[in-house]
C-alpha cells in the first residue's frame, strides 16, 4: 500500500530534538533545496505544536509536496488509504492535505470527527465533470447496468452509485459485479482500461483528469530509448500511454511496484510530487522528472495548513441524507 512512514518526530525541546531535526533535514534534502528546508523548519515546528494542541492528525495524498508529506503528515497514501487511516485514528480532528473529494471521503468514513481542508478551492477536474443528474440520465439509458463511481467524485454523486472503486481496485470491482455491461463514472481512460482488462462493456460519463491527459505515448518512446527507464503510468493516462507503459496502476500500486522490484531508473507518469515522495524512501533509484502538476493538489501548502489549525473556520459537512446513501457504495467496495 502506498504510504510513507510517519514523519520524523517534530523537532521540539526534548533531548532527541536536535537529532530528529537533523534527520528530517537530511531526508528532505534528497528532494528539497536546503535553504527552503531551513526556512520552513520553524513553521513545521509550529504546525506540530498546533496538531498536539488540537489532538489533530494530518493525512496527505501522494501528490502533496515533501515538506507536507515528510515534514508534517502522520500518514501519506492514496485517497482511500487516507480515509481508512483517518477512520482508524483516535484523533478527533483530521486535516486533509488533498482535494475536496478526499476530505469528503474522510468525513463519510468518520462522520463524528472534525474534518478540515486547508483550501476549499482544492477541487478535481474529474470530480467536477459529473453530477448526480448525469448518473440518473445514464441509469435511464441503461436500466440494467450497475453504476460504479470512482472515488474521485463528490459525495452527492457517490450517493447515486451502486459501488465505488479506486484506480487500485477498479478491475476487481468491475469483475465482482458479474454483469456484461456497467456504467463507470467519470474517467473515460480508467473506464477504457477496465474494459480492456475485463472484456466487459463499459459506458462512462467521459470525464478526464487534466493532469494525466497531458501525457502522450510518443513522449514515452523517446524517454525509454534514451534512458532505458521503467515506465509506470496511472490509469487516468490516455490509452496510448497505458499501452506503452511497463506497468499501469494507482499511486499506491506504483509505490508497491517500486518497493518490490527496485528498478534502477524510473519514469512515473503521474503528478510531479509522487516521484519526490517515493524518492524520499528510495534514494538509490533514479527518477526521471518530466511531470505534470495538479494545481488543485498544490492549493494546499504549509501556510494554509497552519491557518486551518490556528483558526479552523469551515469544516467539511455532508447532508446526512446524502452521506447515508454515499456511504453504502463505499462500504460495498470495502467489503470486497
Ligand atoms: P490514486 O487513488 O491513485 O492515489 O489517485 C488519485 C488521483 O487523484 C489521481 O489523479
Ligand atoms: Fe483530480 Fe487529476 Fe488532480 Fe487527481 S491529479 S486530483 S484526478 S485533477
């Protein structure tokens, strides 16, 4: 599973503080310029103190910057593992360093907790591409077909679905339904991947991730020829990229691949911070760095994390009627 171990203990005033601070700086220095780390250190300490004061934990997605993932997060992973970690944690306050649908997933799995998102503008082009009305329209056209909602959807869309999936389990979820045709929203490339892997007919609402569609199969050929790198692609990438990649999988699956196979040189076709975060744990692996940034993910930064812990402001809330319906497809997926 994609996760970076808990961040090094925050530097404080105890005996181990100096060593902890030095270890954190050395680790971060693999991917962050030292002056940037030195400037950030006092803020990392303030955030650690605020977390302790509020009994908060920070869950961060693999696409967050290393100063967040290694500097302040208690858990780093994909959207589903973030929500599962939050639900298992005894902490009453969860700060989500990720995008809005991820914070909603956390709230759905732990409704009694206070869920904070440092910037409510942190959206997702996929989640924004489909509405509950779209699902109802698709159901009318295909009344016998189950609806699979990718986790990259709003709670209101999940409430209309039969089951959820992540990019890690989409193929298994599709097979589990035992039907020849299914509706899978919203990502057309993930749906195409599932159709090819299962031989099932898959109808989609046709959304796409604005980050992963920027990759093209032709780019891969040039890189592979010149570098011999192993190419790992996210299933949100277009088909010509997937077909040329050595491995297609979620951020968690890419992480597992690197952990177990330890390739010498890797090209990760996903959001930029993923490579930095994996590199923190695998300093001997060379990561090639062409990448595309997700502006939504990058809306989260140390300043707004500190702000949300200082003045919590708006919390993530979901209409209880929608939450009850949205929880069902998530639980069905988790039960598989
Ligand atoms: P993962 O579930 O693979 O972490 O992906 C989430 C996401 O937003 C990909 O763009
Ligand atoms: Fe959404 Fe794509 Fe950003 Fe992931 S990378 S949060 S799918 S826009």
